[in-house]
C-alpha cells in the first residue's frame, strides 16, 4: 500500500504536468488535456484486479541526456538492444529506429528519403508541436474517465511516436520502436498514433523489455490507429518483460472501408501481470485480425481480451490466441466479436497447452449479432502435450526437453508468419530458455 495520499498524488502529477509542459514546449491544448486527465484521475474508478494501489507508480522521473546514435547509448542499454537483435535489424532494415528509455526518447534516427516520400515518424512530443493534425486524433478513441490508469496516462503521457503514411505510399520495410524501463517503481506511459492514409501500407514493430528491477514498474502505453480506406497496417508487439513489471497496454483502431489491420502480440515475457482489452471498429469490407501468443510462467497473471465491432457491411474480423502455461501461471483470454452490419463474418479461436498441473487457463469467447445474416463462430481447445507425440519424437533421438520445445514452437509458429525472421529466431530462443528448466 502506497504511503502517498491522493492529495500527495495530485501535487506530484501537477508538478509532472508543468515539467512536461516546460520541457517539451507543449501547445496549450496538450496541457489542458493533461489537467483534464488529472481531474479524471482523482474521480475515475479503479478496478484493476492486481494493482491495488495505483499511487505506487506516482513518482518523479529523471531524464537521461539526449543521444544521437547507437554508440552513445549506455553499455547496459546496448546489451539489452543486442539481446533483442536490434543491432542486426538496424543493419538490414534501412527504414529507421526509435528507442525510448523510461520516459525519454533517446534515439530517433530514420532515412530522410522516406520523409520526402511522405512517411513521418517522430516523437510524440515533437508531433504535438509540428503537426496540427495530431490534435484531431490525440485521445479521440479514449475517455480518461474510463479508469484511473487511462486518466493517469492522459495526465502524464511521455514519449511514444506519431507515425503518418501519406495516401498511396507503401513502405516495404518495417519500422521499429523499442521501449526500455530502467528505473523501478515508475510508470512509463508512451502514446502512439498510427495514421495511415487511404491506400497506404506500413508495418510497425514495437519491442518492450526491462532489466531485473528491485521494485515493480508499470508500462502503460496507449495506441490509437487510424487506417484509411484501402490501407493496410501491420503492428507486431514483442514483449519480454521480467517478473517485476506490470503491463497495461491500451489499443484501439478504426479500420476504414476495404482496409486491413493485423496486430500480432508475442508475450514471451508478459511481466508480473498483463491486462489488455484492445478494441477495433471495422467499416465496410474491412478486415481486422488479432493474434496473440502468450507464454505464462512462474505465478504471472495474464488477462487478454479483444473486441472487434463489425460496423460496416461485409466487414470481417478474426481473434486468435495461442497460450503456453507453465508453473503456477494463470492466463485468461476473452474474445468478443459484435456484428452490427449485414454480411459480416467473424471467428474466435483460443488454444492452450498446459505444461504443469498447477497452471490455470480460462477462455471466454463471445459472439453478438444484431443482424440476421452475419456468420460468427468460435472454437477453443485446452489440453496438455499428448504422450504419443513425446514418445514419437523421443524415439527419433530427441530428449524429452528437446521434444517439448519442438512441440511448443510448432504450436505457436502459425501466428509468427508476419514477424521478420530475425525476431522469429529470438522468439524461439526465448521459448527454449523458458522451457529449459522444466
């Protein structure tokens, strides 16, 4: 239980708002929005099942010096990026990288040629000053009164990126954004806006990691995606948080006519707890796909939802999750598809492998139709690795641990089709390490 009172929190948040206002030279509308978030924080309900007291994460943060290239990064941060494979990614992909440490954007380096073609990727602090269009999209899909965490994000959001792709531009290589938490007992609250104009294409890879911390930390990111008619956006989120980090991602997307939004989240290190409920709104003949790979271990708590509203005729949506549970972990998957327009189609699939009798899995698929010609379906399968599968692989010379690793990798592989090969290799290594102690 935090020693802070709500009045203490109010004073600290006010100081943070004024510091951010001055440091970032923010326009007045941003500061007004922050104070609206503060008011909501004092009034909004708090219903998180794990974080009993959000005041635990109300702290002042220290800024690190601005860094212009990878060579200037601290050694411990270099090691973290190397562990993610970022060094290889930078060599092979010429699009660009943005790295945020705690609450400071420490690296934002991308090819100017893409900017000339109509691709913009800048820190959110710069975007609110330089691009008037950001005001029309910032926090338009969220209400700070939804919860104390949403309100806190509104008040003290820091970092994140504005990614804009002009009409018709198709970017052939992924963009990369990495978040790193180095300090304990703090909340990192980046805000991300993806704005894809009609007919464009972009793939954003978001990576999250942290060293082992002394106290719990909170990653509280918020993403708003606007996908124009006929555009396609792919968002791949790679999480590798340790046991002392709580993650509360908030994602919403508006998918235009004949547009596509594919979001794949790989939670190999979900942190001490991970609770999320992304919501997508799909217009006529649009398509939205949620893919989730979750690796539950120790006594981690994971509760991942996902709502898709098919609001236009012919809209389609798929929500697929694959979970692997070990130790005493608990994983809950909730999928909901609402058909609000004719000729819509939706499917929910929840599969889980339970590798320990003390682990617990729950799945709650939901289908709602307001029309008489929607096609909605769901399937779920929860079980353990079959003995005959292990026996077959072990009869071919594999040890039991190696056979288990091979089965698990084969189980999750279908959802990795859109992840670059370098990351797939790292994902498989993490799976091997996680299963190595079984």
